[in-house]
């Protein structure tokens, strides 16, 4: 079978999107070139070949597939203009969110092994350490700061942060204004690179961050107005503007999962039998 490159960027544990919160998400890009590939079909397969879930990449190449249960899977991506991509076996644990970048090629190239570079709990630890030290070129909004300002949207949390400019833009005539983040890193404001849990996302009036981010799920935000000040650990390519990185909170102990549902059901059965 002809395949293209599959590169694993990270394995993260995020706030669940639903009960049975295991998720595989990511972006499809053309290799070489790095342009996003829209309209590709993404299938998550169990090892017996059955389909565990599927999605189609959006206008910025992104996709997300929620899984009913943890396990071992294959990720397959097809597009009429590219060769088929199929990953090696990937393991998704309970409440894990696996973040991948899929490289689709028009010519046959060897399949690179999957590389898991980090879990979001390690990234969170690094973020907390940077925020605690308050050193370097970063400006930080911590969970304590967010708790002191309830009711604000994710972008409004950055109002007043040095170097950040919040511009309200309407996506269409007569539509409500939506916030877009700019940085004053150069002669004039520029659009920063935006990361959510280490994954690069697009932001403009058509793709507003406030439609994606819930402040209740945020652990914190860090802002780098100057590109030279971005920590190498964040692993982003060179950019003419700075960076804004949002970090979400890991699942809390009370999060509803299939395992907890099973335990609760077993307890109810035992109680029912005892009553009878």
C-alpha cells in the first residue's frame, strides 16, 4: 500500500469533550510545503479493521475524532489528490487526547515511525515553572489570575497585558463583533502564532478563539511579543510576530468516564440484589 509520512506531535490529556473522552485530533499538511489539506477523510481503525470513528478535515486542515473507549488504533487519511496515509499502531489511554500531524505526499515516500514528544501534563509543568519564575520575555496569565476575573472570555483575559491588542471584528456585514488578538511586536500590530495545548490554530473573525476556548477549562496563558523570546521548548517555526499559548486544565478527579460509569453501574446492581 502506498503511504505518506505520519508525524506524531504529542500525546496530551485535556478536559474531555464528552463521556468516553478519548480523542485523536490534529492537522493534515502537504509534504513538502506544509500547506494544510482540507477535505481529507480521516478514519480511526481498531486493530481488527473495524472503524472506531471518523472525520473530515476542515478549511484549515484540522480534524477531531472522539473515541468511545481507550485502546490501540490505526489512523488512516485519504484524499483524491494525495497518497493514502496510514499510521503505525497508536495507543490512546483513558481521557487521553492524542495530537498528530499528518503529512500527505503526492509521491511515494517512506513511512516515518510515530514519535510521541510530550504529554500536556509535562507542558503544563513547564508553563507553571516559567510563570512561577516570571523570567524571560513572557507575560503570564495564571489560573489564579483567571479566578480573580470571572465572567471574562478567553481573549478578554489578555486585555491589559503589555504588548497585546484586542481588536473587535465582524465576520460579515451586520454580524456581531468578535475579538481577534494582535501583538505590538513590530512597527505595527501583527497577527501572532496561537497555540492551544501546543497545537497551532488559526484565529481571525471567522475562526474566533472565544468560540473554541472556555475560560473555565484554562490553566493559563503565556504571551511572547518578540519572536526571539519564544522558548525553544514550544517548538514553533520562526515567525515575524510573537506567540500566544493557551493551556487547558487536565481532567478533574470527578470527570465522568466509561470506567467510572461501569463502577457506578456495578454498585447499583449489588445494591439492587441486596434489597431483593
